[in-house]
C-alpha cells in the first residue's frame, strides 16, 4: 500500500479511538505490525491485510461504552463506509469488510480468506505475552477490579473462575493455545508468548504465597 493511502486511512480511523486503554490505537498499530510480519510468509493481498488491520477495532470504543453490541459487526460497516471515501481499490473493499467482521476470535467464526485469518491471528497474539499482561491489569484498573481474589481456588487449567484480573488468565487467556492459530508464523510466535504468560502467572502466585 502506498504511504499516501495508508496515511489517509489512518487519519480517518484515528478519531474512532481513545488515547488510553487496552484498545487504544497503539493496539491497532501492534496488530498491524504483526499482520504484516505474518503476511510476509503467505500469498496474500497486502493492501487488504493492512487496511483490515488498521480498521479492525474502529468500533471497539463504542462497544466498551455500551453504545453497540458487537464491535466487529459495526466495525465492518464503518470500514466499508470509510474506505469508500478514500482511493482504496473498490474491488478490494469487500475482502477488508469480511476480515474486520470476522476478526473476533471469541465468536468462533473461521474467516473465509487467508487475509481474514491473518488479522484474527495478529489480534489473538495481542492476548498473549508481556503487553497482554499489561493490558489485562490496565483494564482491570479501569473497571475497579482487584489484582486477585480467592487464590486458594485458582486453577490455571481454567476449571474454576477466580475473581480479579488474575482470574482472566484462567478464564480466557490460557485457552488461546498456540495450536489455535491458523498460520505457522503466528503459531511460532504464540509458543513463546504463551510460555511467558504461564511463567508470569506462576511468578505472581509464588510472590503472593511468599515463595519468592
């Protein structure tokens, strides 16, 4: 994608985001970088990948504020309208809209396109690793959650639901195993990130218990 078009889409997308939180524009930039890295090893249309990465979360803030139901569905509509206002190739808009609509891993939707799978992989990678840990506890702070509750019942195999931000790891994060990713590049990245997340949680538990 030409730099001029990239900047045009980015400038139109920025007003949809807040300056803070786990889904601020810096999250979009990381997803974009991951998607471009994954795409290097795949036979895909990079214009579609870049546009979808830039726009995949443009409706997220409205969902977080309780104004809409699903940010992926609304985001797909917004992405289509936004791209039609730019010089983005008209014949590629439908593919971008699809990638945005299906990017949400929690819906269980398998993307029809490789571009869509790359966006879902890149977005899911953001749920693992060091930055993911920061995002989880930052979100917990926004919502007034304690760091942890009832650790005597904590189970990393997500058999129990423990309160607090730490409980989010067993409830959701540890279910995002490397084998869940579509592309080899993403699976390889996920292995390291998943392991880091496991180590962090174990260190957290050890420190709480006074073992460290």
